[in-house]
């Protein structure tokens, strides 16, 4: 292996390590506690080295969020069901499973500050997830105008992400009363009611 190849691999490994360090800190202390200095300490380098890869901590957050969206998109793409009604339900449940397994990452991905709010400025990773969901809606309710699918997509997002946000807030209570709380079942029922309303 040439010295150039070694340097490239080292840079890639360091960049990955920086992103993982940010996630590790957030998992322990929350995203508000993540700083460039703490990231540098975690990867055992000086802050200027971290700044060689990322302009600021917001740039780190953005990359971490994009990695999360890529993982989520791959999970959704792998879930192919012939029954279009079940497909939309499964998409909702996959979002829940992702959030349940990666609560801090989910919070960052769907926070107001993490990605541009204007649809045209959103990265492809985010837009492609929206297209998967809208295509599932089109299979259930064909023939609508684009603006109508955008409205339905917004409603679906409100149901799913509103539900997930509340479930994460109440997570400690769910853990204490496992027999009284069935978040996955509740989300599935809510999604089914939504599907019934748009048929």
C-alpha cells in the first residue's frame, strides 16, 4: 500500500471517528453537550484537527444526521410488501423501531435545526424517504394532484413523528408499565386509521 493510500485511509478513519465521537457524547450527555473540544478529546486529537474536517459542530451534526437518514432509507427500501396498505403501516413501524434503537440520533435527525426546512434545499437522503412514503400513498389513493399528496404526506409525518416524540418523552413510564403501554401497536392503529381516512 502506498503512503498516499495510507493517508487517505487514515483520514477516512479519523473522519468516521469524529462522527462516532459526537454520537457517543450525545448518547451520554445529549446533543447540547457536544462541542468540538469534547469531540477532539474523544478521538484524542486537538480541536484544530477536527476543524480540518468540519467547519463547526453544526457541520458535524449535519453529517451525523445524514448518516442516520441513509440508514433509515435503507431500512425502508428493504421492506417491500405487496399489500400497499400494510406497506404504509410498516413504514411507520420502521420509523418507530429506528427511533427506539437510536433515540438521540432520531432527535437530531428530526430537530428543526438539523436540516433545511425548505423542501428544495433538503439533501437527497431526506427527499428519497419522502418519495418512498408518497409512492405508497399513491398506490392506496391514485389519481390525486401532487399538492394533495404533499398534504397527505405532511399529515402522515405529523402522526408518525408526533407519536414517536411523545413515546420517547414517556419512555421511562413505558418501561415501568410494560403491560399498560404498547407503542408499536398504538402507532399501527393510528396509521391504519389514517389509511382508512384517505381511501
